[in-house]
C-alpha cells in the first residue's frame, strides 16, 4: 500500500479512476489479489491519497508512507523492539485489521498492517481494482 500527500485527494482519485481505470472509493483504490500460497484466498492492498496538510505521516518528513501487510503483528512488534526499531505508537485494532507505525533508519514512517481481508471482500463485493 502506498499513502501519498496530495493537494486535492478527491480530484486525484477521480483522475486515477478515469484515466487508469482504478475502482476508487472514499479511501482511494482497493486492489484485489490472490494469495500466492492459497490461490482461492482473496487479499487486498489499498492506495490512499491524503490531503497535503496531513499530520498522519509524522514524525517522517516525507510526503508518502509505505504500508506493509504482515502476519502476527503482536509477535513481529516484540521482535522489532528487541532489535531497537523505533516504534511510533501502539497497535490499533479495527474491524479490518491491526496497525502500528515504525521508523526505518532513514526516518521514513512505515505502517505495518495485519489485515482481515474478508471485511473488504464482503464490503466492496467486487468493486475493487484487479
């Protein structure tokens, strides 16, 4: 997933929908793919433009943030802390998964996401970019 800092997120989503055929929603564009280890399982990625004045990427000074899908976020976070990785916040849980933010060695904020893909499959029922 990529999150971008944009002057006009609504216009950007419209442009990507019209010109590149992305199935956009209120958050950006949801991409559907098949799990390489289980092809019958549908997984999702999200592209999201944010307003240029967002503070969501702080403390990074970059205008973007990468989101990585992970398994077992709680255990991964324990290992990252042992390795001295800077953890920005606490794990947050939503109906669609768990999130936490870390910083890499270059000061880039990274979002780690343990998703619950079924929520997206049910909610968007095929209205995704494939």
